[in-house]
């Protein structure tokens, strides 16, 4: 019987899979998710943690016998017993089938729909409507493998959890009585309730809250006081969250843009309007009205190896590699599994491609082909509008919008 420690953060639905599986198998799992024993954003960077888990991510599991494994599905499998793996040679691969399906097909639309309502991600109407249609398709499926609970049930329930808690109001769910009945049956099993508690189902579909989203974004630096002023104080250590403390401990790098003259275009003002106001009528108008073509530049970047892009949920993880501070970007994954591409539009300080200017910004940038755009051309106007709004024909791509990420 497996026994060990699970590293995670509080209320991580991915960790729930392991903990529910352990309830069925009897595995003894100790959870470390909070200080003083585990500081998310800090502990995962330590040499001790990276020696055990080179990927530097959670969820991660360390067995009492020293065995280490990361990724939630692998951990859930490890702490399970044979009953959860499927009762026959035919049932076992079906369990794997639905576990894989949950990551590849449920997680992306669920995140696209739910995250904006939690203030985690900016809302895009087209992307949300596409996600709703995908969720409708998914809820029409039958996830049962055996007559008893398997890892398939545990995994899919945990993946659907935030949908049912946040956006799947009764009027939306009524078309899927079988799936609703299965979901309710699972979450009311003693093993599920021991971890999830009483799940409060959505009564009214949550909507994007621009104020909540703005509050979740990093605050702009306050003007510095004159040297020697008693008012110049750092934020007290106990008031800083773990992420802020980790960032504060990082050595300050030289600003590659310090030599550039002051620009009339204030990127933070554009970001604020993009986050809180209508993109097309307000934010985009502000961009073109105030854009300083001498102090800033626009770039189009396209992933050079589309043949490597197989599963879309894995492809989407490549997008964040190049993100850096003095920029704004919209990067989009187009297409479907085994037929997709990645491209995006960037706003950079200065006239040179920014990625080579700092070692911290060079992650993955050589995997992209970049070309400078003419701010006054019709092509650029179209690219900026389509990429920043996630709406349009995208004729140069030849594939449908799948999902995107905005870097602000």
C-alpha cells in the first residue's frame, strides 16, 4: 500500500484526484500545501525539491520509501488499487482513455469558461462561447467504465468540478440528466465527500467581473520618494504573499531599455483599458491614437515547428515560454489535435526584437520566426484587431481559433 507526502497548493482540484483515490485504496497520503512546511512559489525552486522533482512543479508525491513522481494522473494511479484501474483487460484501457480525455478535451474549455469568472483570465466573448459549445458536447458523453468507481470517474469528476460549481446553472444542465445523475452520485460517495466536502452546485452562471480581474493583476509601482525620506519603506515582509516574496528575492537585472528616450505611449494605460473596458471600441482606439511608432514596435511571431504540435493542451503550454515584462502580446493556438499552429502579435519597447536583450527572455524564442510589422499598414491593423480580440477570419492561418493567452 502506497504511503507518502503530496506537495500541492490549497484547493487544487488536481490534488483531489490523488486524495480521493487514496480514500478508496487506503493509501496513507500526507498533504503539504501551506507554510511553514511548504511555500508555493519558493519550495519548488529549492535544490532539495528539484533534486526529487526536476520539473519543479506540483502536484508532486514523495513516497515514504523515497519513490518520487509528479503529474496528478500519475500520482493518482500510483496511490490507487487494482479496483480503480478497471475490472477487466477491456476496462483498463477505457479508464486510461477517459483520464487522458479529461486533460486533453475537458480542461481547455473548462478553463476558458471558468477562469474569467474567477478573475484569473481576461474574458473573450468568442472564446467563451466556443468553450460553452465544447462543454455541451462533453456533457453529452457517457463516462462510465465499470459498475463501480474507477480512476476514470474520479478524474473526470474532479475536472468537471469547477464547471458545476461556477457556471453550469440548472437551465444549462437540464439537457444532460444522465451526466448530472452520474456526477451527483459520485460526489455523494463517502470517499468523495471526505475530500470535497459538500459541493455547492451553481445556481446562477457566474460572469466575468472586470473589477475582480483588475484587482488580481500586479499593481503598478508607486512613485519613489526622495532618497533619505522616512516615508520610503518596503512593503512589510509579512504583508507580502509568497509569490511577491519570491520575486523580491530575485536579483535585479539591468533594464535593457534604460537608454531609450521617454515615450509618449504608456503601455500600462493600454493594459488597463484592455483589462477593464471594451477591447474594440476603447482599448484598440486608445492603442492607435497614442501608439509611439518611434518608441515602440509591433512584431508577428509564428512557431517554426507546427509538425511537433500534437495534443492541443500540450501545445498551449508552449505559448508562455517567451513572455516578458516590457511587452504586451496575444498568442493563439489554432486548429485541433495533430493539426495546429501557434502565432501571435507583440508590442515591444524600442525598435529591436526584445527577446535577445536579456537571458531571462530567451526561453523558447528561437523556436519562433519573428517579423517586424508596419504600424500604418492595413495588414498590421487587421492582425492587431484579430489577435487582440480573438475574433476575425485569420485568413493567413487557415485554421480555426482554438484558445489563446494574453500577456499583460
